[in-house]
């Protein structure tokens, strides 16, 4: 969640650096992006959450937690239940089924 906010702020700073937006007000950056690409906010949030899911699957074997908040800006009951499910799957994988993954990480990192 925090990383998506940092990423969104980076987009704002890039717009300012390119001279497309003169104010440092995030609302002005949002208005500018909405004027040239009305679906930017939704696309940004979905791409960010999809990337988080892929990175998390690579590392932990399950999608990222709290992506419902990243996608929509609010927590949902379904999202909380899915986070609980993914946490249980992570617990199982980490404690009973994932030794080979950790061995591979250790091999590549030289540990």
C-alpha cells in the first residue's frame, strides 16, 4: 500500500519534472492525468496490484496481501477473507512444503 503511494507520487514528480504540471499539488497532477487519460488512476492501481501479486507469488507462493485496498482504496470483507486464506497457505508452504524454494534462493544468493 505504501509502495503504491510512493509510486504514484513518483508519477507526479515526473510530470512536474517534464514541465507538464507546474504545481506540486497532487490534485492538479490527478486532474492533468484524467484530462489526457481518464482511466489512468484505475489502470495504475490495477497494474500496481497485479505486479505485487506476481512478485509475491514468486517469493511466497501466494498473491500479495491487501491488494483489494490497492485496487479500490478500501478494504473489503472478501479481501480480508482472501488475505486470511493466503496467510494460511503461506504458513503451510513455509513450514511444510517450501524447502526447495529456500534452497534455490540460498544457492543463487551464495548463502
